[in-house]
C-alpha cells in the first residue's frame, strides 16, 4: 500500500499568502487529492465547500491566526508524526488480521476555523473524517490537547477506514444503525488506546465515560437506522442543533463514551485486542458489552 500525506504545510501557506480573490481556487487545487473521498455523494462535490462545512479554516478572516496554527504544526512536526503513527498502526493491524487488504491511503491535515464557536467550544477544536476507505481528513486547531494526541487521532480514523474496507463490515447509509456507529467509535478509540494509551480517548466523550444515564440513553437508540440519525445520538444535542437535526437529549460526545464502555466490556470478556476485534459485528459487541455493563438486553436490541 502507499501512504500519502498531503503537503498542506507549504501549500496552505501559499493559499493564505495569495490575494483573497485567488485563495479559493488555490485551495481547491490543494484539496484535489481528496476528491475521491466523496465518490458516493450524489452529484459533483465542491471541495472548498466541504472544507468549510467540515470546520476548515476560513479564507477571508483570521488569516494571521491560521498561519500561526500552521507554524505550530510545523514546530510540532505534525505531518511526520501522523505518517509514522499510521505506518505503525498499519503494521499492528496487519499482524492482528493477516488476511486484511490495506488500501492506499491519502491523508490531509488542515487547521480548523478558530472563529467557529461550535468547533472551538463543544468540539474542542477537532474534527476527523476517516469514513471513506482510502482517505483521512483531519481538521485541527493546535491546542496543547490536540497537538499531544495527533497520532492517536490519526489512528482512530484509520480504524474506521479499515473496518469498512472491502472484505470488512458493509456500510449501507440507509440501514446502518446508531449501534454500528457507536461501536465503531468505541473500537477506533480502543485501537488508538492500544497504541497510545489515554490520549486514544476522543476528548469529547471523556466527561461522560462513567455517566450511567448517558449510557442507558444511548443504548436506547442503538437500533435507530440511517446515517441522518448519527449526529444527535453520537455527537449530541449541540451538534444536532448546529446541523439542523432534532436533538434527543444527549451531551456532546455521548456516543463516544457509550461506545468505549461497550467495546471495553466486550474486549475484556472476549480476551481480544482492539486490533483483533476490527471486524467483529456490532451486534455481537453490543450483546456482550451490554450484558457485562448490566444494561437490560431489551434496551440493547438491534
């Protein structure tokens, strides 16, 4: 397989130094290697708009701050660290599942929009997308927390990539359940923790790891179908409201917290590592995990 880390360092610096009227076209060229990430979207996707919708840095404001963010990534050797982390994680996963086919992988790191209150507040300056096999898109504001966990964040997204790669779990956007998404977040965090310890927890879920009410509420929605339901049940009410989805009464990161608990309970009971459990069906993980956590089986039915 080939691992390509897009050179957003020099390229995005050039975008931000260009006259404002030229920046959008230059950014579109920079993002071109990521176009196939949206191959299943209906119609042609405008990559600049996807960047902005994914909390990517603005082109017409906070330019000095964004350039400072790039400088911090440079200072912390972000691109090399991400590449080395992914190479290591691929070796670990291949050893745990020898028959797996590792796809070529293209990785993009960009600063987020420091002026976006939702991104910088509830989301803690981080958004990642590894859902389309072959691509990882990391939108990050370089806080101390985010800089410290760059490796873990990249490995988390890699786990999604490999779970849904050909030969793995089949993802049908219309019928996929909240349970699958919750389990996938828990597995991705568990894999990141297998390699990097505590930084492997996605920060938005950490405050709710021991909240029994949050666990039971999330478990009550595990059978809900369709990707349109994930924002409310996995990311929580604040994100649901941001994207015009009906909230369901959950705090930010609730699905991550519940996913970690279900997956950890399953791994403890099964004796498997997170890497070994990559392709285990979510129904199996939920069944064992819910029983271990004392969640009523009826609440966990898919």
